[in-house]
C-alpha cells in the first residue's frame, strides 16, 4: 500500500516592530539577531515605549488568510528584545494574543484590547491567549526563536507583550533590535510513495 507523508513548511511571517520609526527596513540592525524567513508582512508595534512592569499591544493584523478565507492554524513566535540597561536575570518578556473575528481595530477584541499600537492594562491579560515568554539573562539583548506556539481561532488579532523585567525597553529611535515574528507552520502533504 502506498503511503504519503505530512511534512511542514513555512508561510509568510508577520513581523511586529516599530516600522514607523525604528525599522525602516525589514531586518534588525544585527543580522545575527534575525529570525526572519523571506519577506514578512509588517505589523506596527512600538516595543521601545514599554516601561518595566507594563504591557503593550500591536495594531490589529490584516487578514491572515492563506487561500480565500482559510488561514494557517499553527504559528510559532520568535522575538528579540533590547532593554535600556542590563536587566536582572530571571525576569521575563511575556507574549499573548488577542484573537478577533473582525478586521476593525476596536471590534471583536478580547481582554479589552483596542486593536491599535498602544498600552494595554495588565489586569485584562487573563482573557487573552498566552503564547510564552523569553526568560531573561543579564544581557541588554535577549532573544528566543521558539517562545511558543499559537493556534489561531480567528482570522485577525494583535500581539501583546508584557515587560516583566527590571528595566524599560530601549528608547524610541534606537530600538532597531526589538521585534517579534509569528511564523505560520503549514502542512505539506507529500505524494504517495
């Protein structure tokens, strides 16, 4: 009996960064800090304004559809975070997802998210989908290519990051290392052998 294999392939990434000021291009200043595959879709998120013990959300994504209105269900998150100074080891950068069935910024959000590039109250995070965390070393730049996986229940959404470290993120206009990428992982069904 002939069998076929289900392998994995990447789809187009979503890149969350301050595209308005800090990321004129599509790559971090240090090439070794890149988790970018191909040409990602830009999503505005100003990581550089997040104080210690504060949370921030991205703008709502455009459609995540891959074909028609069908979208990849599984995504993996990677991120590079740059702080103003060396944080104490043991802190975290925690990541959440506001899943939404609506493309409109203020409609259909969870956890009181606005769907815009703005601060969000930490008290509302329990209504969001938790993705994972970067566990911080005593280093100005902390990175992780596999923070966690996300299964998307809806076609739109926004990324939320909580800075649970001892220091603020690097200042605006200098945050050319601060970004996150969501990478869709697609099933690739091989022909029967």
